C-alpha cells in the first residue's frame, strides 16, 4: 500500500470506506470533532479531493474489497470505520468483518442490516410491529411461483401491480403490470434482471400506487434504548427510480400526519434492534377533494445507513430551539456508546430546505451519463455545496454520476426554492455536461412550485425541454472570445500585423468570419470586426449568420477564466476554459455550459443525429460490454450494434438505418470517450427502377434471416 503521511493525531481515528462528496462530508465533521481521518482510494482516485482532505490516504484495489479495507484500517491504526453510503454501507458481512477485526462499525448491527436488507423479511418484520404495509405477496427464495400460481395471487391482490426484486434497490428489475396478459412475461424479465444485478431472482409483488409520493423519515437510535425521529423528507422527484431533488419538510404532511409517520418509523427501527442513523421510506397517497387531504402511507423499505439527502434534515431540525444538527457527529457518538443528547420532545423544525443533485448526465438525451475533465468549477457562495469534484480532476464512467449536492434553506418553501434557482444559476462546471440547467427548469414546473409531486412526474409530466436553438448571445460570445485571441497579447499565432487574420487592413477594419459549432446544434457563422465609430478598446460589431450587425464589447479577466460580453444591450459574464485534449472551448453562464469549437468557414459538418457518414458513435463515455455484429453483416435500422455501460447504466447503440457493417472500431472491455467511433455501417443505396436486385442486400422479404 502507498501512504500519505498523517498530519495530525487524535485520540480516535476513523477510516472512511467511501469516496467523493460523502467522504469529504464525513472527514469535515471528523476534523471538527478532533478525530483523525483515513481515506482509501483506487488508482483512479489517487489525487481525488477526499484523499487530500484526510490525514492519511491508503491505496486499495477497489471500494468493494472488504478485506482490503479492513486491512487498511488495521494498518492505519484506525479504531473505527465509517462506510458512508453505497459500496459496503449496507453489507452485513462487512459490518461483521469490522467487528471481527476489533474495529467499531459506524452503523447498525449486522443483524439489523440483514433484517432490513431483504424486502420480504423487512416487510414482515415491520408489519409485526404495527407499521402499515402495501398489500401483495412474495415468492420464497429459490422457489419462484409457476405461471398459474402467479396469476392467481395477482388476481387476489388486484391490478395494477409492481414487481420488485426482494434483494435489491435502485429501481433495477422493477416492472409495472397493468393487466394479467402482461404478468408472466414481466415476471420473467424482472427475475432475469434481479438475478443479474443481485444474484437473487426472488420477487416481491405489491399493489401499484398511482401517482405515488416517496416520503422518508430520518431516525436515530442509540445503544441505550432511545429512538427518535427527525421528521420527514419529500423525495418524490425522481428519474429512473433515482432521486433528483429532495426537500424537508414535505409540502404534503400536516403536523398530525408527521407525528403518525414518525411514530411508524420509530416502530420500524425498534422492530429490528436498530442503532445509529437510518431512514424509513414510505409510499404515500393523498386523497383529492375538498378540505384537508387524507393521507395513507405504507412501508417501502429501510435504508440502514446515512442517506444522500440527509443535509435537508440537518438544515431544518431544531433541537431545543437551535436550528441545525450534524448527523455524522451523532452517528460517531452513538458508535462510541454515547446516549442521544436529546429526546423526541426536544425536536422541532424551522423553515424549509431543498437539495438538488448535480449529476454528470445529459438530461436532454434521456439522462445519458457524460464525463470529461473538470476544466473549471464555479460553485455558489450563498448555498451549502457538498461536492466531490475539483478543477483539474476527471469525471469518469467508473463511479456513480452524482458529482455534488446543492442545498438551500429558507424561512418558507417558496424562498428555499428561489434561493435554489439562484444557486443553480451560479453553479458552472466546464468540461463535462451536467443536469444543472434541467434542475432549474424542473424546479420552475408549475406542479413542483405548487407541491403537487409524484415519483412519475418527470416521466409523465416533464418540465419544458431546453430550447433547440443555441442562444445567439452564446455564439456571439464565443466568436468574440476567439477574436480576443488575435488581439495584441492574445493567443494568436503571430505578432506580424499583416499575418494576423483579425480583419485589420489599411484604410479600415474588415469582417473576420468564425464558424462555430456546438454538439447537437447547427453551426453558425459569426462575423466580427472592430467598431471604429465606438472608439473604445474592446468594441466590436458582431453579425450572427445573416443578422444585422450588433454593437458589442468583450474583455477577459486577468487570469483568463472569465469573459464579460455586452451584446444587444445586455452584459453577461461567462466562465471560460479550453480543453487542450479536444481543442474545444467551453463557456458557461446561468448554470448552463456550452462547448463550442471553431471550424474552417467552408467545413462540412457531421450531423450527430443522422450519422450520415455511417459512423455510429458512443453516446456516452463508458465501457463497451458487447459488439454483437461483425464486418460484412447486414443489419436493419434499430439493430443493436454495441452495448456501452457507464455509471450503473447500460445503453444499446442502434444502427441508424438498414445497411451493412463495414467496420468495427472497438472490442468488448474497451473504455471509450463520448463520441468515440464504435461501428461503421454502409447504408442500403436505392437502386434504379430498372436495375436488377443485388442479392447481397437484404430485401423486406429476407430481412428476418439477417437480423442478429
């Protein structure tokens, strides 16, 4: 193992068995408590922010290697292990391994992890404690129901139904079934995915709640028999069954409903002998009609760890009137054997908090994962940001796509949402596409503003899509930024006045044309020239395509990281950065980042969507799992040419048209960047009406036999 020397000593030391923003979050609390911290990292994370923040950093082969992590803890002299969330945090075997090595596991006992880790067992356990559960039925491990028994049990429960793997989470393997004719095939598909994802094909079948709300309750339990709840979090804004925005408290619950749901959460925690911080998740339904809505809720699952969204609870909880709480500190103190320093009667809530998750994904392309270098990073100063990235780093496909969380608090929900919009507008990451602009549109959705939430809102009632046209001011700013390269002292290639292509000539300025292109947008030709009439340095006239000339000014900051442009009467400041690997220039403002690059004015442009040159490219950075075609093979439009995996997501890349494979550029196991060539397909060419048919090209009658 390679090590970074410890810089401080403390009476206790905690190894953080995680990475990214949660590792930094835990280390920050440990430092405040005067407790030493140890980070672990893989080769890819050798210089990651969490390794630099800890007192000591140790290399491991993988974050899921429990043996290596226990060995690292022992080598470092740590006495405790904090698992964070994800990875090994809900692994009962890891908790036992820590205890067996004499290490304190900062979490619940292994027995509680096991009891709540299996959905069927968890449901039976909490139901025995009086916690409401959804109607349904379950298979026994290793004994799947045959088709007749499955149909009979489903008929007794009633449609629609939701099929869920008993052993897993994260939405994998879940299937909604609305009619008996669909049940058998859906169950078979759910079992296959459950077996592949979790090694267990056992299914839990429950009544499907229409327009459900996902509400969870934070609980704390110590080793002295004290259990309290800290109120609820609304987590209904989700995509692909994964949370996007969370808030506390829920805009749905009344004080009486909060007390009832909190009481059920406490009962669930007691039922499994829980200690530490945990979350009990419920599916809630609110009746519609006049007067106060009635609420029904049912147990969903218990997360036996700290949740990603725990900051919103920390922001609103008030203990004996003092707002704010540190759940990580309470976890550590409970693990050390301390009793909870307060009771349920001491807990109240102040104001409202919202959390937005910043993901490395392109929301306008079906939330496909992205990646790339962190060329520049600007985070809002008026909000809490729990981040795991830093300028100079790299966002890869090896880990979860969540990069950071932005948290705002306000005296009421409207103010918290207003502050969130401002914070997201101030968050700009250049070099990697993020979902920040989508989050702003989502939070402005009329239903979100009204608190009318459901877990299917993004899917069934999405926010307004981003404009298909790139704003003219972005093209203008990019052209002006390139133009500044040609100014004296800029990045131009020559100091020879007659060799610098900036439009200067004897007798007056001329137009300098720039052709600029951004992914999935049309190119624009922007012409720039000095504005001689203005007489001020940095004054230009700008024409975007065939538009009228517009007066503009442009200047860069001393360090080159900012570009301030006045165009059409409005002044905007953009974050800017150049990617030396691609030659692309990035600009960002208002929470949105654009990558633009200059092309020769007469360049032919590749159409990303139609792939007219026959080269099919990777829609995201990731690992090639399969290439089920070979050179010479005839394919149809929609035939899968390759399967790429990134950040827990598989994506099948289809052929854009009927044709023949003429080239395969990758093999299974290869790592590819976004837009990397995968397969080349020669399209079927239309034959003249009097030409004989080509037997090598599939016809409609013979297509099926050519399908892979």
